[in-house]
C-alpha cells in the first residue's frame, strides 16, 4: 500500500511546496555555479626587459613582434608577454595594429596567489609625435 493514501491533503501540499522550493533552490545554485565574482586589489611594481621588432612589408604594411619578461620576485614572481601582428600606416603619424597577444602573471603575497594567463586577439592604434 502506498504512502500517498495515508498522508493528509494539507501535508501533501506542504511537502509538494517544500519539494518545489528545494528543486528551485538547487536548480538556481547549479545554474549559477561558476558565476561567482571575486574582487581583490593589489598594487605592485615590476622591473622588466623587453624588445620590439618592426619590419616594413610595403609602403603602408608592416609586421610587428614584441615581448618582455619581468617580476623576478621583486613585485610579482614572474610576468611576461608576447605579441605578433600586422600594422597599417594610415599616414606618417597614425597606425593601426592587429595581432595576437599572450600575457602571463604569477603573483604571490600572503593569502593571495594569482597565476593568470590572458590571451587573444588585440587591436590597437598608435600615434607618433
């Protein structure tokens, strides 16, 4: 014999409401899992060394490659970036560059331990004085 016939209608309604609330709460948490936001602010200064190479491909078109490395345990443990792309000279002073950039930061201080890799396409404008 099922339990359904032995529970009052009021109790059944309360159980169904509790079940619906539980499903809604769990569903909300599962749906929003990974959407947490954290905010921490830290300032530091890093020494770094780098190089930039530009090569003319035509009167207007040029290639550009640059990179740097820094940190060395002074501010961050290590930070580095690399960029490769193409540029277009709009005139003698204004350029447009597009390419791919990879930036890595490894920073540790107290409880804060960041190991961040940022990468993707980039579009930039340059102005020469």
